[in-house]
C-alpha cells in the first residue's frame, strides 16, 4: 500500500483537515500520478456538507486532477513515467453496458460510474480524490495532458471544461448558432470560451451588470442584464441554445422564452428546488429542455486536445491547501474568478 497525504472532511459541516491514508499498490493496468494541482469544484462543497445525501466520511474531495506519472503497471500501454496526466470525475464503471461500450461511461447503466471521490471501488473501499499528493488510476480512466498549456489552468478542464464541452458537441454547436450562457462562474466562463472557439455567437445572461467587461474579455459577443426588462425583451425568441449553469433558484420561464422555435436549454446547474415551468412555453415554440452530465473518457480527451489546439484554459486563483475552508466560504459568495485551484506542493 502507498502512504498518502491529504486533506479530508471528517464529517458533514466539519472543516477539512490534514489526513493520512493508503492508496492501493499500482496494478498491471494502473498509473501512479504525483498530483501537482487540483481544482475546487462547487460539487466538492455540496458533498463534504452532505447536501446531496449519501456522503462517505472521511472524504477527500477533488476531481479536477493534473500531475505527472511516476509509475506504471506492467500492462500499461498509453502512459510512461514522466508523462503529464489528468483525472476527472470518474475512475471506473462497469465497462460492459451499452453506455460504457459507446464511450459514455458517465451514464453507466449497471453499477453507475465510480466517482473519483465519495464513491466505492470494486472491493467496496471508498475512493479518495485529488486533495492529496498522489493517486492510482486505471489507465483507461486517465487522460493525456498537453505540455503546451499552463498545468494549473488545465486542472478545471477535467470537470468544468468537459461539463460545458460535452453538450456543445452533442448539439453540434458551431458557426451560425446563437448561444446564451446563464451564469458567469466556473462552468459559465468555460462555456463562453468553448462556444466562441466553436464559432457560435455567444451572449452572457447575468443578473450582475458588473460582469459585462469580464464576459467580453472571455470572448462573449453580447451581454444581457436579466434584471433589465428592456434588455431581456431584446433577446426574446433569439437563442438556438441556452447553456444553463445556474445552481440558484430562478424563474425558468423567463429564460425559456428567450429560445427560438426548436431552441434547446441545456441544464448543467442543479438548483436546490425544482423550477416551475408552464408546459405551453415549450409547446408554443417546440422548445426543448435537456440535461447533460460531464462526458465520457474519449470525449474528455477530445476536449483536452481541443483546448490545447485553441489555447483554452480556465481562469483561476491558486491557493494553498491550508486555505481550502476559506476558499469554500468565498466560493459560496461568488468571490472567485473563476475557479480555485489547489497547489499540492503546499500539502
């Protein structure tokens, strides 16, 4: 077993603190990664506070992981010692169901995907994530990372990047499409960058007028303050797609009305309570509401390659791991542009 240093939540609503545990030894198909950086996702906060239920404690969060390979198993084919590598939201799945066979492991129909943390290995032991100095992962669930990009800024691509890339690819967003992005946070700022790089016209829909300059800098073509009735009316029946990253309570109807006929709103955020919507708002324009969950391993690699080609990275603030509890509080207030990333050299 491999002695590992980490930060963990010992129980719900208890601050994270130093924690020691043991990783499994490197198996024939495994790679050992010395973690350099790990992004801080809003879902980390939800799970350490058991807001979604079923949390496993002690919990080592973190599923936006990048670092260098320090050891490989005898049968590993795609990685060698010294390679940059990444790990996203999952480290295993059943591998045999239709979804897994189609490269959509995140929708695994047999066991469900095994989360990088707060999940269960095949032997029943809990998975521990990237707020740690190293991780052992099957090469099938490990991603190649380009040497061309700033490694710290790549880390959030493993969740925020693929979460926004996957629906843009699924709905074949490109030149000629009008895309609205609701919310300019960790997910939203990546949706702006990616949709713009794909050739779409991008509009940020925000309640905060002071985010207009940031939206433009990120690549948005337009900015609409949704609290301004006149601005909102100017984009009624306008968008082919709306990427909804908002996790706060909202009036779903006022945003659905911004979709053109046959327009689609794609839900990525999870509000605490189910939004209300009158069916006629969909029926009258044959509009659609859909959802999307991260991406499969193949698509995640495609996203990383796309970002390397187009020089797309997350906008981040690097923190020491001792400051993680403060970072959570700041994240709740929206006080980050746009993703915290932990420097694991500070562990």
